């Protein structure tokens, strides 16, 4: 095999590097509304699953309870998520508020527009390189 076409480096490392670059861009995108990407993901899960028990939410997101609690606090403080009493005195439920649902919806619409634009630019680039 020609040395010029041999793969260099680790594919897994390259994928992880790409993921970090995408995450950095995503962080900047959601930061405009005062969210971190972890908080946006949490808000999205609460909107889709809620009202939901914290243990079920943590299980669905594959995170531990302390991480969930830490990430919920800013969302509760902003009024985007609220805790409700659960089935008994020891349990509780989490749900998105109207403001939280609106924030998620607005960001999803804006993000999808950005992704559509990126895909269109890539398609346009592919079309122009065929000429």
C-alpha cells in the first residue's frame, strides 16, 4: 500500500477530537440563552419525559444522582424546571415549566435552522466541486 494513503493515528482518538470540537460549538450556541450543554440536555429530557421521578430521569440520562441534582439546581433557580411532591412524602417529581418548554423549543428551532444551513452549505460545496 502506498504510504501516502495509509491511515495515521487512532480512529477513536480522531472521533473523540471531533466530538470535542462539536461540543465546543454547541456550548457556544446554547450559551446565548444562559445554558450549558449539560443543562440543555437535562431540560430536553425533562420536557420529553416529565413529570418524571429523579431516579428515572438519572437512569434515562445515564448519570448519577449527584450529577442530576447539581445540574437541576440552576434550571430550578431560573424557573425552567420545578420539583413537585411525589407519590409519598419521600419522593418527588420533576417537570418543565411553560418557560422551560418555551426555552427548549426556541433553541431547538434555532439549532435546526443552523444545522439545515450547515447541511445546505456542504451540499452547495459538493455541487460546486463536481464542476
